[in-house]
């Protein structure tokens, strides 16, 4: 069963912005990302956080396409920073957007692969580019985070990617969940 490819998803997913259900769920994904990232995390020093804040962003990218995923990433970062009183770091915001974009693009590009390969590839690519590279650059430039500390983000996000891949895979393999997702995206 192909749960992410339809006439309304993929590179043409900009059409999903007009879908009220997708917009509501995207708002819920933004709220969930903020809760997981800003309030329900484990802080290790000033620069490292263990959280699943990117899970809802990646889910938006895989479920609704790259553009919706990117919008969820931007919204989660900007609103989360405002709620916590953090200064907005445009490079980290770009990293959040890229996590949604990359997960969505890779999911569309790899649509012919079995779900057990497509999901981990999408999640891992999103974390490598968005979390390990772009967000780390933002932390280094704006906050002068030492490179040694930034290197700790690599094993952290590899482990996070494995857990997030499992969660998304299990959701998409669930027939009831897939049926509801198909109804939302208009398949």
C-alpha cells in the first residue's frame, strides 16, 4: 500500500494548503513540536537537547508533502521561540524548515521503495541536513557552541532518527491510521 503518493501530495502538495483538515492537523503538529521541543525535553548543557521536536515536522513532510512539512517546521520554530522568549535564530528556523522539506521530498522521490526503506531514508536525510548540518551551523554562528559539543549531535540524531522512523513506520503500517490519512489527503 502506498500511503504517501497521490494526486494531492508530493511536489504538487502546495494544493494541500487549501485543505482545511491538513491545515488543522498541521497546526496540531506545530503545537506538538513545540511541546516536545520546548517543554518536554532533556537538556544536556546549554546546546544539546534530547527531544522529539522534529517528529511532527517529519510526519507533516512525509504525510502531506514537502511544502506543508516546511511550513510546519517554520511555524514550530517561530512560535516556540516566541512562547519561550528565545531570540529567533534564522539559521535554526531554516533548519526546521529543511527537516520538513527534506523528509517530504525524499519520501516522494523514494515513493517506489517499500515503506520500511522509504521512511528511514526520509527521516535520516532530514536529520542529517536539517539537524546535524544546518541547525549546528546556526548554533555555532550565533551562540559560538564549541565544535566538540556540536559533534555530540551526530549520535544523538542518529538514535533519534531510528526511533522516529520506527514510530512513523508503525503508524503508516496501521490500516486504520492509513485509511484516515487517505481521507484527509483526499485519496
